[in-house]
């Protein structure tokens, strides 16, 4: 007879873990500082990314020829030299695509390879497969392309004037904002340009396509949305979904940049693999990655606001104009989110929020941590500073005054009631712990005594809506197996990009069975294990996949309980999962032992799990509903010092208080907060995207595009989680999402820079400081105030 | 005598290679030839540090017991040509574990939750490893200096700093310490080998060992490309897909890799990496030492050289303005004949120099400071570390006390980023020379600077910013030179003071 694997019996288990475990927490370790599941491998160079996979037999390398024009008809494309180049095995154009030629993720508009015209510099024209990465890159440069240049739209202003939009404008209206503004004691209006942001994931875009025996394709990709890659590959190849398998073990960073824009490279690799019958890898060199993939949308926003003598807003009009690039991509939802977050944490009263989706001849801008939310919030944070300077008050006072109330003034401009609002408590607590008032005083004094160096400080809050605003995406699946040695295999629809999702979901499953978290192995996200998954985006990874995995684990656990009751004649209440053991009445089995017994008694030890977010609904036509299950909140105090002769600056101290509900893993959550803050700070300070007048990106490599380096992190960096704050909504272990919300805490640095600049004119004028606030912009803001004085 | 191979230690294994294109980078070699994928490619341009590996090489200096010692240097594998490995020990992230046990440089990152996506992690591990090989108890500043060339997009760095700052005093002996004497012995043997050559794909790499060999090589093949650290040249290969037919590596040329001091001068070999002369320069010119700490990052300073930075003749190189302001000279060598010129006279036009065919830079000579002289340096860039200057200002001012103040008797105001070549602002200098340093003379110098330069607008800065900031730096320098400010120096990059 076949034998089962030897397992430890209950008696051989120690109680060590029980001693270590906290009361009410248990062995899975939900709520504790578990290390990232890949950490040991990552530090040893053993973690495998797509480009690290051993080459497949006969593997070829793909590359694409790129448009050199921002907008043009293609008159002719001579690829003879490309075809003749060393190492080239295959060259394809859009004519060779058997299925769909448009791979727009939501709306059409993204040709996989150019169809007769080009709409941005860097647009893929044709693709080659060659025997090496370098030979493929060299070959594509040999194409001779003749263009008929067309007029290009390269500024948001031009797009607005020409009504060049990728999607129709949309408005959210409450009451009569015009009358309210006019009736208010004070009126202000202004505008702000908010720069975009390159994702600069350290691992660039990469996919490998491997043809399978039945005309299908296996794809190994670095993508936040394996199911969409599966769909698009199937569509371009004109084959059914069940012939495409997408495998995504881990990404070297995503940040939104691999939500939709990982797919084109997978599709092109698949097309070439299909043509050649050989595996094809396509990875983008950094410079091409920066030129050819979309970024955070630059926005140009304007407003008119009316407020009372205390500084409380009575009426407001805000227009947000997103630079979407040449195609819709996700821009409809991104500009919607900018509109939803035009309030940030504040009650807008009578309001009209308009969002335009401007079409420009640049790369199609895409998801990026915050998804338009940050660009929307910038306007209202600007307004807070403007009102404060206008009335001669501390901006913090104005921010507090305008916060959403608890019982009244608590309904957003899209009719969602802000429930469980804890921002006033968070701000109060942070104001005290950061010693804001005393430092404010000291800074004002310092500035009075120093003519060259000036300091600034600001406290800004964040309220961020959690859920996909596209309702059907708020679902997730998971698959859990228990093997006969008691180890557990976990698959879920989410993808690991460093955020610790796999670690948290493994903790949740381990918690359910009360086993060590090491017992659970989380596999690559694979479309054949969990189908029809949503992108890992919108901060929803743990909320959705954690619940789905918990459901799967609960199903298996219930089967084990039912089985125990039947087999050992006990009540369900007498079956306990504890310390790697299953206790049945008076008997104790190790979890592994009990799994074997269950197997021998033909109990299914595998289950799927499913979850959909409750309570959410939204009527876009009416602009009313509850698009968000809950809000994630937090606040930040940052202090900066600037040099008024050069515009150089430094963030000297940052204090953050973030509400993550009951944290599933505080170490991972703190890592998310710190990293998000620094990324947000980079967006608003040194990260400058520069396009020239022909629409070519000049900041196209890390030598010219500067993300924060180690010296830019605040020297004094204090991050705390709101204690004892379980999410009142029934989320997974009452935790809260953490991926995006702290990104916007970086706004405190921008506001602090303005505070420092404002000191030059005794805080009487609010400096204009568009972002990114490079040393150049800071210097010119200083000079403008000096000449104004 | 030459040998058609290069030899190096791959961790503890002696490797001899031939028939590989010398345009191959160490990163390509590791990933594509050795199938070692632990070292990552983030940018292939030396900007992100994900590919950081460590090269151990014999130090020029003996240790306190007069024994040969190893220098552990972090370098960017993506912009290091394969041939440069000759005679060294290459250590990658895969080599650090001792059996199943993580190295301290790895374990501390795990313990501090310093990985998220993990793609930058191997690079941080290697930079931290190299740091601790020389300094087991680094302070925060030393950690930042060692890790500034490693970008992380996920963590915000706090956790990584906490990891690297952890003392390694009690970490125990790692495998490199255990093999230390063997490594020294092997590298000493490799030193005795004939001049290494690497041929492949019709291209050649040669590493002459002395100045005569180098001069002969260049005379015989004037179209050869000189390479030292390769921190700029390699980008033409990895970014522009250029192929260099003949690479002549100067880093092994004995006469080009020395630093000597006379009573009045410091003579630095053109192929000596920054990291080996920064301390000397910092001693005599603190501003210069501080500025060099902001050239590239540690990995670049471990391989980059003065000869490269000057010879490259980029308008945005950071050393040329400093050298011009100091009145430094350079010695050029052409087939046995040497000439000495002012660094200032080296540059003719954008990327054009007085260097003749087959001529090369042997050394740079910097005068030591004397009483009454001041050197002030300002590097203006978007980011503090690892960024190319929008403007680099180097001010040398010599003053003599007079009855009614301090008369400027000698002045050189040199700028990078303001013109097609590094250049002095002669009109601004004229406004200061012979006058007392006063608010008025400084205002005149600022105004005069507008006639000296017509800077350009590019991705780093606008013309207007360049001019404004260059003018303001003259004022800043003036303020800093006032005695009242000596205790309140306005640092190049603002600090909390």
C-alpha cells in the first residue's frame, strides 16, 4: 500500500509558539510583525523575478521600433534592413496580428502596434524577435519610416481650447455653488499645475511568452493584473481564454505602472512567440520603459472659493484637468477619483467639481498610487493655504475649521456620508506629539533672525476612499489546499509587488488554522488557479484577497470540524484549532496528523474562497452614492529648511499618524507608510518630467529624473499607527488599506516649503509654488515674494 | 609580454576568460554567461545601484602589521567592463551566505523589514557589506555616504538605514575573513601575470601596466579608446549600443595611479579613483572634499577618476571648475614627451580639448593652500546625491588686509553648467579684483556675470535659474566670508543649523 508522508505527532510539538503568542492573537500571527515572506530570498539574491527565470529552449528576445513623431500619418515603413539584421528571426507589424489589434484595457484606443498613424513619441510601430536582447535592440534602429506630420496637441491648455478629450467631461454638483461663493464674505480664485510622476519601479516592464502544445500561450509577466494580460493575449491571438495561462510570482515594484501597461509587452511577446513557435522574452531597457509607458497624470486645476470671515468654505468651484495622453487607458476613473478627492478631508458645502480628460499627443498616462486622488487633493490643500494667508491665520487653523463634522457637515459632494470620521482626533494627537505649536513659534522666530535660511512647517491630513470606483472590480477569489503533511498551499488573485500582500494573506490563512505562518506557502498568482481576478490596485489587495482566502480556509476548517464531530462523536464546540494542533474533545492531534486522518477518511482538503465588498453603490449619472466602503485617514507634519539664495531645501523632520485599523502586520504597514510618504514627497519635490516642444520626453532616464535617494528621507522620521482603532466596517480582521493613503501625506512637505517661502514676505502673501517644487521653482517663488514685498 | 586572457577570482574560484567581447559588462557576464541572476539590472546606466557588486583588490598600503590588505569596493556591475575584473576578487550577493546562514549585511535588512519588492535589495546588501568591511560601526553619515548610490522606490530608506547602521563588531568572522590570506596570496600571484588582453567579437581590451606600455599602445593604435572607471564610456555601450573596437584600460598603469605630495603641491595620477584621493583633498580643501562626496555616488567614486572627469571635457563635469579655480595644472604625455598646462587651457569647445592624437593625461597637480586664500564650492542640483549639477560654482579668492578692509588680490570664479565648457567669469572677476570685498563690489560682480555667460535651458534647469543662482552664489560666498558668519556657514545644501 502506498504510505503517506511521515508527520510530527501532537506530542512532538512544543508550546513555544503559544507562549510567544499574544492573547487573542493566536499562532497565525495576525497583528504581529511578521517578516516579508520573501525577505530571506531577496537579501540573498535568490528571489526570482521574470528576467531571472532560466532561459527556455530556443528563447528569443523581442524589441519594438518606436515612433519619433508625436502625431503623424505613417506614409511608409521600410523594414528590410531590420529583417536582414544580425540575429533577427521575425519582424511583425500590426498586419500580422491574428486577433484584436486594439488592446485598450477599458475603452479602445491603444493599438498593440501602430495602425497607419502615430499619436506619441515612442509608440510601438513594429516588433522583432532576435537571438539576443542587444541584437533585437540594434535591429529596430534600422527601420526607415516616412511620416506625414500632423498637428500635435502638447499642452493641457491647447487640449482644453480644442476640446481634445479622451472621454467626455463630467461634473459633480451640490447646491448652488455660484450663489454661495458670491454671497460669501471672501472670494479667492487661482490655479495650480501639478506635475506627473514616473513610476520608476526598479524592475522594468518584462514578460516571457511560451507557446504551448494546443496553440495556447503561457505568460510569465511582471503585472498587477494577470487576468487582463490573459484576456488581451487571448484577444490578440484570437484564442479562447482557457488557452492562455498567466503566471505572476512577484514584481520588482509596480505602483500602478503595471496595472494596464504591463500588458502590451506581454501581447507583443505572445504575438512573436506565436509567429515563431519559440519562447520570446520582452523586457524594456530603462530608457525605453520611461519613454514608452504612461505616468501619473499631470493635472492643471483651477478654483474659485467663497468663505466666511473665519475661513470656512461656503461655496466652491473646482475644475480638474487631467493630461491623459493619447488614449483613454484608465483616465476616466482616474479623473473621477481626482474629482471625488477634491474635498480631501474638508466639507465643501455648495460645490461644483468638473473634470476634463484632456487628450494630448504624449504617452497614455495611467494608474499611479493614489489614482488621481493626489492630484485632486492638491487643489483643496492649496486653497487651505490661500485662505489662511488671506486671513493672516495659521493654515492648520483653517484646515481644522473645514474638516468634515461627525454629525453635521458630514456628507461629501457625491452624497456619501463620512462615517466614523476620526480626523480631528488624529490631527489633535499629532499636533501634540509633534509639538507643532511650539515648533511653529520657534520657526517664526528663527525666520525673523535669519535672512538667508528659512524654515517652514505644515500639517496636512488625508482622507482616502477605499474601493474600486468601478463596482464589479470589488471581488476576489482564492484557492487553499491542505496537504497530507499539514502544509498549506495558498493562491489568491492578488499580485505581490513588494507590498507584503502574500505575507498578510498567508498570516490570515495561518490564523484561521492556528498554525505557524511558515506552514503556508503562497504561490505565484496564476490565472488557472484563481480566475477572473481584479487588478491588485486601489489599496484593495489585502481587503479583497485576505477575505477570499479566509473564506477558503474557513470552508476547509468547517469540513474538518464536521468530520471530527462525526468521527469522534463530539460537538462542534469541542473541536479547537490551537498551536499547530487540532484538539478534538480529549484528544490532541497535530494539524498535520489530523489532515492525514481527514484525507484517509476522504475529506476534501481543498477549497476556493470568494469575497465581494458590501455596501457600495454609485450612480455616476446622478453623481450620488457610496462609491467607497470606508475611508482611510492619516495626517503628517513636516518641517523643511530652504536656502533663499539657491532654492535648495531639505526635509528635516516628519511625523506621521496613520489609521490602518487593526493592523494585520504593523511592520509591513509602517514600511508602506514610510515608503509612500517618501514617494509622495519625491512627486512634489525633485521628480520633474520634462517634455520638449516636439513632445519628446527629456527626463528619460534616472540620470535626469530624480527620485528620492537615501539622503532625502527625513533625518528625523517618526511614524505611528493610530492605536486601538479597529475598522468599524467588517473588513478582514478590521484592518484598513494602507497602500495608497499615506502617499498623499507628502503634501505636508510641499505646504511646508510654501510656509518657508511665505516667511520672506512676513506670511502676508501666499507664494505660488507649482509642483514638483524643484530648487528652481522654490527660488523663483522666493524671488517673486521678494519683489512683491 | 602579454597574455590573451584575463584572470580574476569569482568569489574563491580562480577564473580565466578569453574570447568574450570586451564590451561585455560585468553585469551581462554574471547574468548571461554565469547564470547568476542575484545581481539585478535596474537601469544599466550606473544610476540606481541595483547591480552593485563588490571588488576586492590589493591595497597600495600595508596594514599596521605591514601585511598586504584588501580594499573592498562597491561598484556598479552594469557599467564596469569585464576586463576591469582582472587581478581582483569579484563578490556578488550570492556569495555572502555562509552555508544556510545569512551574512550580517543580509540579516540586518531582514530584521529591520528593509525589503519590499526586493529588486534593489541585492545592491543595498553589497554596498552595506563593503561599508562594514572597512567600518564595523558606521555612523549615520557614513551609512548615507555608502548607500547614496542605491535607489529604493519602496521603503523610504529608514529601515535600510537602521539595518546598515547596526554594528557588525559581534557578527563573527564571515567567509571572506576566513579566506582572507588565501585571497591576498592569489591576488598577489595575479599581479605578477603579464599584461592582460581580452579579445572577442573582433574587439580588444588591453590593460597596460606602465606608462611606456600605455604610450606605445596609443602610438601604435591612436584610435584606441581609453577607459578608466568607464562610468561614462560604458553608457555609450549600454544605452546607445555603441561598440568599442579597442579598449585601453589605464587603471593598472602604475604611474597613473599614485598620489604624491610635495611641500606646495598635490599630484594626483589621472587614473586614481576618487575614493583614493578624496581624504587628501578634504584635508587641504574641506569644500572640495565635501563636493567630491556628491560626485556620482560611492560606486562611481570607487572607479571614476580625475583623468576621466577632466578628459571627458563635459560642460557639466564637477571637477574642472574646481581645478580651474584652484589654478591646477595637468601633465600630458605623448610617446615619452610630457608637457604641463593649466587645466583652464585644456578645454577648447564643447567636448573638444587640446589633447593631441595618442596623447593622454598623466596627472593633475593641485597647489596647496596658503594663508589668505579661500576655496568655496557650490554644487546646485535637483537632488543632493548622485545628481549632475545644473550649476557648479568654484570660487578661489585671495585677500590681503588693508587699512579699510580686505582687498582681493587674486580671484578665480569658475563655473560648470553655464557654457559649453567649464569656464571662468572674467567680467565678474574683474569687478572684484583689486577692490575690497564689499556689498557693492559683490553686487557689481553679480551684474557683470550676466555678460560672462549665456547659459542654456535643458532638462536640469532653465537659463534663467542658472544665471540667477550663479549670481546668488557669489553673494552667498561673500556672506559666508564675513566673519560674523564663520560660525554659521550656509552649507552647499541647506542643513538644519
